[in-house]
C-alpha cells in the first residue's frame, strides 16, 4: 500500500541566513494556508515512526533500494525494447531520467492514439509511471510507443 495515497511530502529551502529563513517560512505559510485548513497527519506520523526506529529505518532503506533498482531496470528494459523495434528517435532520456516518472517525449496526439488503440494511459504531456510497469507489460508499451511514433506526427 505505502504512503502514495497519504500525500506525504517535504520541501527543503536553503537560505543565506536565519533572518531570510524566517521571512521565507512566513511567506510559505501565507501561500499554503489557503490550500488546506489542516494538513493530513496520518502519513506524517507513519514517516516519523519509521525514521525514529532504527530497525524500521534499516528495513525501509533496503526496500527503498530494491524499488529504486526495479525502476532503473524498467527504464533499461523499455529503452532496450524501443531500440529492438527500431523506434525512431533518441530514447536515451528514458535511462538518463531518475525517479518514478518518465517524460516520454510523446505529444498529446500520440498519447491519445495509445489510449484508443492500446489502452495505455498517461498524462497528455507524455508522462508515464515507471513504477507501474513490469517486465511483462514493457513489450506492450514499447509496441504502442513504436506505433504512435511511426504513425502519428
């Protein structure tokens, strides 16, 4: 399940001085206050529990590394699959990017084509979740990207 649905996040800002930090914090509070009245606390309490317990923290770092390695593997598999199909374009950005998501470089027409013809869904700007892929689904995605790139400008 994880924390994905809990909307846990962090923002770090480095300031030149404590005076600047106080002003930045004040401005951030003014900006964020209208967005929510009371921020969710459940996810934050889960994170605090894990970070404060050395055994849980150690287990979390192992799981985090495993997930990061899996996402890197999905990137490499997708990149290789596109090369194997001879998909036009430079796809190296897929393996150069980091994180859970990849900007494929597909345009909105290509994204729409993939949804209609292959039932593959992503944001209109071509962003796709690498964490949602598996070795089993990569060939289908690569086929769809290849068809979209070769058939839709």
